[in-house]
C-alpha cells in the first residue's frame, strides 16, 4: 500500500514539473492577453446591455395603436371580425 502511494506522488510531481516546463513566457503572455480580452469583451457586453435597457421606450402606445389598425384592416380583408384598438396608458 505504501509503495502505491509513493508512486502516485512521484507521478504527480512529474506531471506538475512537465506542466511548469511547458508554460514558457510567450505562452504566459498569450494566456494573459486572452484573459484581458475576455474581461474587456464582457465589460463591453454589459455596457451595451445597460445602454439598451436605459435608452427609453422602444414600442410606444402610438406604435401599438398603429399596428392594431393595420391588423384590423388585414382581418377585414380576410373576413375576420376585428376587436378594437382602444388601449389605455400602461403607466
């Protein structure tokens, strides 16, 4: 049992030694640049989302009434009974 544990620890040490040898300075710089790019990309997406949410009304009551009137005309052409386009304020 003791021999198995020491073999595992020796293997683990060898793996970490090989991993450390593979991370040369150029690769470390590449990884750092990739991490910086991901962080900047995420910040840009959050900022863009914030600006979109706070840009104001995108579909107003007048837009809804105009759309409803167009749908009523199409329903009348196809023979459907239309409802009506009377909406109240959503606030």
